[in-house]
């Protein structure tokens, strides 16, 4: 995976008969990538948020063969957010205000629920770093999940959300 429109490449590494290792490129694509975090691999499919300065593909599902199966584009617009897999479901931030519960599926985007977590960022000085790089509601940081509690933050707040099933 590479950020800033670099896409993805799949490389097969194999041990050779002589004990050395060889590598072969299986495919390369510009249609799947991730600007800020690694994608999720679940049951043979990759799920990533491909929102960069130039691309707005949203959440994208790709097979192990490099075939793109679906993209949300801007409905919803996942842009540099974070994702975590828990109990076979994806918790995904859109990188701005909302959190989504998604059932991983290679056939279609299956949103189960959503909630707005950061309706408005806390106002700060006009020239602070958050205001200069895109806004106070960016929540690009990785999420953490432990004991049914999800930690997620934007530029001004850290929230702990109870996640139950």
C-alpha cells in the first residue's frame, strides 16, 4: 500500500529449492490504496479507505487477485478515517464526524448502523495547526478497542464509546 495515489501491489515471496527467497509481483493497481493506515484483510478480501488529496473512492473492497469489487465513493465518503475489525464487523470512521458499523461483504457495501460522534470541533485559535491542515473535525488517528470500549479522537477531543453486541 502506498499513500498519495500510489495504489497497491501484491508480491508473492517464496522459498526457493536452494534455500534462498524469491519475489514476484502478482499485480499492481491504482484503484486500491490507503493514505494513512493499512487496510483490513478479512476472509480473503481487503477493505480500505481510499481518500487522498486527489482520490475520493471512499471505502473500497478488493479481492486477493486485485479485482475491485465495490467503492462507496462519497456515499458515505470515507476520507482518511480509521477502521478496526471486531467480531467479524468493521467499525469505520469517515475521517470527519461519523462512525459506521459495516458488515464485510465482497458483493456490496453493507452498512448496519452509523452515529455522528463529532458534530462540531471545539473552537480554537484561528492559526492553530488543526485549522490550517483541514479542520477541527479530522479524526484520522487509529482507533483502539479493548473490553468493549472504543477510543476515537479528532483534533480536539478523545471519546470512549461503549461497544456492545
